[in-house]
């Protein structure tokens, strides 16, 4: 994988500052930010459980190399056994560099890798469910344009319904958030996924702040008692635990 080695993930700015004082066993309880990071871990669990309750399938897709998700979670999410949680919720982790395919010469290789991983995630979950009962409803949440572009391309290429095109909802979170901003974003999403999933058309949210996320969701059907349920299969892909892409 000659290209993949270039895309090793690093934690978000707030968490990466802890690396020099962190061992593989995790952060010490006397670490200055420990309480905030432990709270963040609780919120990560909340949003993953909320996502699983709201969607037919949930997957984590990352540009990191195996086993970055679990190693970083062990270090930076104290009190949360991410491996056990994902096993319980049946949420797979896809490492996009392992799904590298030939791509168009003008296509960003990161988008190409994520697109291939997303397509496999959706096909594994829904490939045998094709029917005319409803469209594929793809929801992508992440902090870079890579998720947005990959999700939109994947939704166009993977169809379940013979009569209805796939829907694509993307939520572009803050690109380089502080720990508090990321925690606040996930806290909001943990209770506000249904209006996003239930939106009857494609959706593209670009978030500038946690308050902006709240304001944008408030304009959607379903937040004022007007919830519209979209018929079909919901696949939610995310890359928001504590890192970019």
C-alpha cells in the first residue's frame, strides 16, 4: 500500500497534546484534563448507542491504519472499552487504506479509499435487501470534506430501490475542534440524529460551532413535531471518535 502510509491518523489537537505523557495503558487520573476527557468518552458511548438505535447499520470508516482506532481509544477514552462496545453494537471499523482501488487520475486518493470502504460497508449490509420498498438512506458524519465527497459519490453508486434514488445526508463537523467543541458536537448529535435521518431529501450541513449545529438541526422537519420518516434502509458512517478524517 504505497499511498496508505501517508495517511496515518493523529488525534485531534486537544487530545494530541496528551501524547507525550500517555502510555499504552491510558491517561493517569491526575492528568490535568482527565475529567474532561473521561466525560468525552462517556459522550462517545452515548452517540454510538444513539446511532445504532436510529440506523439499520452503523460503521466507523477511517483513513488510519489498523489498529489505530482501538489503540487511540485505549489511550484517550478512559473508562470506555471501545472494542467491547463496538462488538456489542455490531459496529464494524473499516480502515480505508485496506480498500484502496484504482481511481480516476484527478480524484483525491483519500476520497477514493473512503469511497471504496463505504461502498463495501453498504453492500455487505444491504446488498441482498434490494426492493422497491424504499431508498438507501446514507448518513455520513465526520470532520473533513473527505467524508462528504466520498459519501455523496457512494450514495450515487449504490442503489437499493428500483424506483427511488439513494438519499445522502452529510454532517461536516468542525475541522480542528477543541476537546470541548468535539464533546459538545457529539452530545448534540446523540439526541438529534432522528431529524437528520428522517429528512426526506439530501442534506448537507457544514458546522461552524456546536451552537451552529443546534441551529441547523432546529430548521429540519421533525424538530417541531413534524417528523417525517423516510422509508428504506439507513446506513450511518462516521469518523468522529477523537480524530480527523
